[in-house]
C-alpha cells in the first residue's frame, strides 16, 4: 500500500534554507490541513452522532494509538474533566507502551497485535463503549488489530487516519480520513497529520460534550475551578450572564462551586 504520509516532501535541501524560509514553508503546508479536515466533516458528524446516544446510556469513549497519535488521544482525553467537569472515565486515552510512552519513545510497542485489546480489557470494555483508533499511517498493528478485536466483540469502532486505502479504515464502523499529503519533513507525521488528528479530536470531544449538555450558550459552565485564572474566568462568566457585580458573582461561585450552579440561582 502506498502511504501518502511517507511520500517525499516537495521541499528539498531543508538544511540549506534560512530560518525564515523554513518557517514560511512549514506554515504554507500547515494552511492546507484545515481544508483536508473540512472534507472529513460528514465522516466526523456520523461518528459523533453514534457516540452521543451510547454515552447517554453510560457508554464511554476510548482513544487508542501509538507514538504521536497515542499522545494526541491521551491529551484530548485528559482535557475533558477540566474543560467540561466530566468524570475522567467518560473519555479514556490509551497509548501503546502505557503511560511511560507519553514521555519516552517506545515505538516497538506499536507492533503488538494483541496488546491493545489487553489494554482495553483492563477497563472492562463492553458494547456500550466506542473505540477510536488513531494512526496517521493507518497501518499500526496495535491500532488495526485493536479495532479488529473490538469489532469481533461487538464494540463500535471509529478511526482517524491520513492514508487512503489504509487497513485501519476497513476495521472502522465510522472511519475518518483526512488526506493532508506529504509532510514538509518527509515521513514526520507529527506535523500535518498530527495537526489534522488534533483538530479532529477537538471537534469530536467538543461536539460530544456539547450534545451531552456540558455547555451552555458558548460557556464552559462545568469547568473545574482548579486555579485562580479559572476562578476569575468563572466569576466573569457569571457577571456576564446575570449582570451582578464582581464580588457577588464571586460569592455565588464559591457558594455553589460551579458556574452552572451559580447561574442556577437566578
């Protein structure tokens, strides 16, 4: 299978470019990524529409991946509790090689055809859950076989990949394909492919959480008030929504413990 993500960069002799040339050329390539993601919106839509009713019934969303793709899944999952006040078990990111692989390369971990299912079973995964495999190449054994086993066990699968014809697409009930083309640095899929994956993960999780009622208007009303910046943001959100002064908004936030609770007092 031809891997577009591995095809040669159209830029040559990067080592001879000035810093400005490097930056401008990378930025030129990056500007093509949102257009590739835009084409995938219908695919993203049907996946989100599948996830939401399952999560309303107690299902969970899992991301599995290796290397950069795995790290992006873990990152997105880790943002759900502070942003939306959701329990950490609602969205779970699993990376090949375990948590150590988040900081330390363990690239050989992606070659296992059985470990993904073992990792998922730790969470007592069942048919109410959804598993999204993330792999730029769409050929990573950890991810491909992980989804294959999920389907064998009746678990809904989705994927995010950047290569047409990738085996991962065939193992996904709801595949998402974002064709971003060759990387500026040949084969470095942490760049355009990684950016596309991050954008798509943002869209999936934000759309799902909004549909599950974790957003009011355009506000993160359930965000965790875990530091001074977020407390101040919460106070200003209450002020804007109700017209009360700063000190009163601060009192309401302290009393009810969340923006949602403070707004519910009116």
